[in-house]
C-alpha cells in the first residue's frame, strides 16, 4: 500500500543509507511536488548526496511525485493561513495523505499535530526503522546502528527517547 511522505523522512533515511526500507515496507511512496523540490531540486543545488539517492528512487518509479489539483492548492493555502508554522511541503503532504486515506510520514511536530488533528495516522523516520526491525528487514544491531547514525548526523531526538528506543530495539 503506498504511503505519503514529507521531506525529512526521505532525507534522513537517505543520509543513513536506508531509503530503500520505504520501498521494502510499502512498495510505493507518494510525495507532493513541493517535497520533491525541497528534497531533490534544492538538495542537488546544494550538492547533498541524499538528493541524488532520492532522485534515483523517483527516476526508478517507486517514489512518485504528485501535483495537487486547484482545490488541493486552495486547501494548502488555507492550512498555511490558519497554521503559519506549516510549510507548503507539509501542507501538500497532509492533503495527499488525507485524500489517499493513507499513512503520512512526517517528523516535524507541528505538522504531525495538525495532521493528527485532521484524523490522519502519522509516523516518522524512527518508526520506519522500528517497523523494518519488526518485519526482519533489519536485525537488532543494524537497527541500533541506524538510530545512532541518525543522531550523529543531527537528527533531533531527546536523549531519554534515544535511550528508551535503544532499549526497545534490544527487546
């Protein structure tokens, strides 16, 4: 079943070499145009290697870029008017997930809270690693290494949550 992703899970999973977990877990990932611009176009301009990985996945067809229709764009503008902390990519991802009635991947707390208030099921980057562990796509050591690599590369995770997560991986 395809899912919808915002920018940050794509970037973080690419940074730690695990973007393919999305394909293995869900088969297809749908992203709005603005997420593509943020993750790929801006990333390529800046020379970020994760942008190349994401672009290759789009080129291979398992990450699909979707353009919202006029009604979707109007709804995005309304979301951003009422919740100025929500960026265009987040708003577009929320709209797509709502229309597709599917899981939304998003790490940003304000976007997650807004999406959940709209009744969406929202998960983040760490969920992907835990789900991959549960499904046997990663073993305990790989899962712990991936979580620690995320933290070392700047992924924001509170130390207490990181410690609990590492304990949970052991179980």
